[in-house]
């Protein structure tokens, strides 16, 4: 290192402290990256990799980005999950002796982004920390861009802890030293894509006493909120990480909220994904999800709050009914519904405006947006005051319009402020007397100069004479070469010679220039100082504005639920504390919004006395999965306080929803579709309570027929006898319908369809009773499988359906396969098969159908078909 130049030595010493981040090293107007950072950044950011001499034997790899455009490049690195350390010049280069002093002023990480362009407007950007002591996990979550800070504690498995932290959809997760070495926990967390994990070392963690002191300074009055030592530790981990990465004021982080995870419905990752609560399974986008349908909010903070409600449905009947009452107040008064929408449209993102003000990054336009937002509050408050809703009455009573803040901004910040806060033009006239005097000097000086041009034209008779200005030479008088002879002797001093003109100055002009530029420089400095004073004064009122932001967000989220309820004719469900789940005319909210009036409604009745498990049979595409999903979605919507797509509903509060719907593997985790299916089923059987709702769709299909059927029956029996949870169990094993006669709380229902002219017609209606056929071949025909496959499948099915029953069924079924082929040959008087066809029949005869996966059998059929098609066309076969 001693061979390198002083500047490179400085770079290396700073980089040593930030090994896990790209170091953006400020050199003049650029941020430069060196060594491995440069190589990687040039690849990720598509920058030209250059080099420079640094005192070593070889040139140092180097690339850079302009400082004014750095946010774009930083954002691209953050999206990829990397960290960026910003190293700035912290002394004036003209004053420096030797190398300019530099320091890292901030570390940008996926969980600490503040820049508006890097944030999704309607999404939180959560940073989550997790730690463990014995069998207790503690979780802290903060959104630095909004000032939210939550802490909770739970006992249980690592899976439950991961489900809870993933409910925040975190961009970054901090693992305490105790968990950083827990490979089981790490592997589970790594299985969820899109989460950046930061492992913390033991020596990094401060002592609990120091943590407590720091938290008391950050969150005064919240001493009782921390709870146990493990909660104190996790809050300290999160707070310390923010301190060390941001290195500046965090005044907007002033509320620490402890919550009990047991107060909310638990939805694990599988349930969120399978039910498509906030993103679709197909492409992971919001469009097509339940949140997409319900989110008709007018503000970004209302949208974020609505997502939180969906992530954590309520378990408290009174809280649910309070929200219902507010939605009802909207729905009963459509004029109110429209007027509130108009008022909300005038409110900007108060939460993130507060954060930028406290952080010191807000500009004049941010303050103007804050003023506009606060000005909309009195009318909003007045309009809500007339409703009968207790929820609105409580919100209105505490709604502070912050009129003093409005007045402060109105008298200090111009109506159309510039983006920059360092170039002037941002402070109102008559706000500061000394600033007004400087502006007067500038105006008078410019007026004198504008008059100078006319005076000099008259004095010299040169009509083309003009007075101009540039940053290099200042003010000047310009005369074309053709008119130089008309200038009186000694009138001007030559300043600059051009190709076709000469530029001159006069002592008086230079003096005016000095006055103007000095006043301009001082006024810009004065405005910057005044703006900071205004911003700081508003920052001292941040807690008031944040409380108002929360109230407006609630008004907006409830308004959004009312808009959707009114649009799609939803009704208010009855909330019950018993185990009943009774739905009349239930509809899938998202599917109905897509298909309109054509959606077929269905009833559902579950309770723990007589109808605990519904065994649903019927063909694919008949609507079984839709029926199961809509039951869960209606329950979730009811427990966030929304109206629901039903004719009538009684919703017994559900504490947890488990889902096993659809086929998906986990290639990264090395798990097959069947293993994923079994794992999700295991979690349901192990964690469900009698208040839970379980949705199991086609469990057991990923293995052989008899294995799958045995597992499916055993699972139904276990849920019935030991778990007690309300359950929707969909299956193609229609043999399981016999369980209705063996288990007292199992009821058969089926997705009705009819066969017409040899084709199946789906009625999408769920009726009592079990189905005796699966119509799988009909569905395959609808999907367009070759007719040869359909015909052959029908022949095989006919044989399988005639198999004997009892303990010898599997052996006799194998013998029956041979009889099928013998029968086919006997029905013709002469041998109809070619040599190639005989080989195909032999392959089928020897195929162990019962112990092969369905996909393997399909591959065999495809191979034999290609072989036979090759023969008929005169070509060879591929074996």
C-alpha cells in the first residue's frame, strides 16, 4: 500500500471499512470507483472501464459516474441488492493541504433508500431485523422513508418467525449474530427470493445498556414499549444499523410501536402467494391480485396502509365492526363518497414528505406540496364530521390541520419554487429585510445596465452596440469591427477581441457589476440559510404531521373499500366469534371483476359441529379451486373490515389460513412439486387450530395412485379427528367420498357438470353430494391433445374402471391391462397391426402404470406416437 499515491492510499483505507459496499469516491464532479469495485460496476452499470496510475506497478482499474446523475446508477445497484457507500470531500479543495479530506457520509442499502426515484410510490420499503434467544424470536421492522418502526416477539418455530418477517415484504433483512450462523434458518430465508440478507457479527452488536440509552434518545417516552431483553436487542440492532449507515438526523423516526402478532390473522408465504393477495402467481405483478382490486386509494400513504391491512387481517370483532361502520357511512352517502375523493386528491404523500424534511433532503417543492396537502385538511375534516361513524368521529376529533405550518410555508416559500435550494429564487419577497435589500441592489443594478445600452448607443451613434454578460468576463459593451472607428477616444477599455467584434468595459460598469454579483452571491447564500431555517422549524413539528398522515391514510383506505363495495354490490358480513363460516351467493372478487355479470355464485357452510370438512370432487376446470380461493378471500376481506362479494355471510373469525393450491416446485431449494405439496400440508397439520381455515387442493397427486389416495384419506382423517380446523379438501380421488359415511363431520360436495353430445359442459356450480367421475379425458380433449391419445386413454379408462375391488385390486389391475390388449386383438378377424405397432403394444403391455408418475406415462405415449407417425410417413423412428 505504501507504493500507492496518497489519494489511492486514502481510498484503500476508507474502502477497508466498507468491504461489503461499492465505494463511490468523490473526485471533483465525479464519483470514481477503483480496483474490483470498478470491474464489477462497469459490468453491472455498463460503464467504460478505464485505468489510472496510482503509484503501483500496474494501472488501477477505474470507472466513474457524474455526481449529478449518481442516483440513477446507485438505484440500479440497489435494485440488484448491493450497498453503496458515498464518500464525499469534506473540506474545500482550495483550502486543503495535501490530499483533500474525505469521509463516507452515508451508506445506501436496499432497506435504507430515501431517494424518491428509487422508491415505489405505493409500497413500503421495510428493513427488518430478527434475533433469537432460546425459543423466542424478536422482529423489528422500519421503513426509513416513512418513519415507521415496529417491534414484536413470538415463540414457536423458525418457519413462523420467517412468515412474520416476510409479512413486511422486506427489501433487506438483518440477522443477529445468533442467527447469522444458523444454517437452517438461513436456508429457509434464502428460499424466498428478492430478500437481501445482511449477516451481523458479534463484535458489531452494542451492549444492551448502550442500546437502551440510544433508543430512549430516539424514541422518548417509549421505554415501556421495548418489552423483554430480546425485543430491546432487536430494536437496538435495527436502530444501530440505521445510525451507522445514515450518519445524520433521524428525527422522523420518533414512534416505536410494539404489536402482538397474535392480534392478527396469520398468513404464511404459501397462503399469500396461492391466494394472490398482493401479487399474481403468474408474473408477480400487482395487477390481477386482490390488492389491485381493492386499491382505489387517492393517496400513496392510503395505498400502503391498505396493503398492511391485507397483510394482517384483524381478529378483534369490535375493531372489524368499527371499520365496517366507516365503510357503511360512505356507502350510504354517495355524495360524501365522491366529495371525500376530491378532497383526498389534494393530499400528497405526507409520510415521505415528513421523512425528507427531517432528513434534510426536502426542497422547496416538497414544502409547497406539504402546504397544499395541509390546506386540504380543514375541508376534509368538516365533511367527515357530519357522519355517524364512531371511527370517523374519533379521527376528526384528533385531526390537526397544522395551520401554523401552513402559514410558515406560505409566507416564506414562493408559489413555484425551483428544484434546487442553492441557486436562489426560493424565498418570498418581504420575508427577510436583509434579503430584500440585496435583491433591491440587484434590481437597480440590472436596471442601470439595461439603460446603459441605450445611453451608449445615443452617445456613440452606433445602433448595433449592445451590452452583454457571460460568466467568464462579466458585463461588457460589444461593438462590431465596422463600427470601431465611431468609438470616441478613451471612452472604453478594451476587454476582449473577437473575430467580428471587440468587447469593452468602463470603470463604472465594473463597479456596477461588482455590486450586482456581490449582492447576487450574498442573496443566494442568504436564501439557502433561510430555507434551511424554515425546513428545520417544520421538522420540529414532524410528529404532528405524521399523526395527521396516519389519520388521512385511514380515511383514504376506508374510502377505497367503500368505492369497491359500491361498485361491485358487496354487502356487510356479520362478524361472529363462533366457528361458523356461512356464505350465501359467494363470488370470487377478482374473477368477477374480470368476467362481469357472468360469474356463477356459490354457497358455503362450514362449522365444527356437522360440517367441518367439505370434500369437493369434480373435474378440472369446473371451478373447485376458484370456489376454495373465494372462500378464503371473502374471509380475509371481512376481517379487514371490508364489505364482501356475497348475498349474505356470517364470518366466524379465523385465526389462520393455510393453503395448498396449485402445482409448484422449488428448484433452488432442491424440492420437487410433491415435496413442496407435502411440506405445505405438514405446516397446516402441525400449526392449524380449531379456529383455522385449511384449503387443500388435490393433495397426493404427485405420486402413484394408491400412495396418493392413501395419503389423501389419512390427511382428511387427521384433520377431522385431531386438528378440528374448518377445511375445504378438493380431490380427484372420488373414492374418498365414502368418508362421508365414516366420519361424522365430513360432507361431500361436487362441482357439477354434464355431458352433452360427448362433450363435458361445466356449470361452475357447487352442489351437495360426491362426483363419481373426473372427466379428465374430456378436459384433455378440450385442451387439444391428439385424437389418438384421447381414443387410447378412453380404452385404458374403460379397463381400469372395470377392475375388481378389494385387497387384490392392484395385482388384478396389472393382469387386467394384459386382458385389454388381448381383447383389442380379438375383436378383429385378422391381425390389423404392423411390426412397429406390435412393438408399441408390447411397450404398453410391459409398462407398470400404477407405479409410474403420470408425466412418465405421458412421455411414453409421446414416444410411441412419434414412432408410429414416423412409420406411417415412411420415415424411420427415433427409438
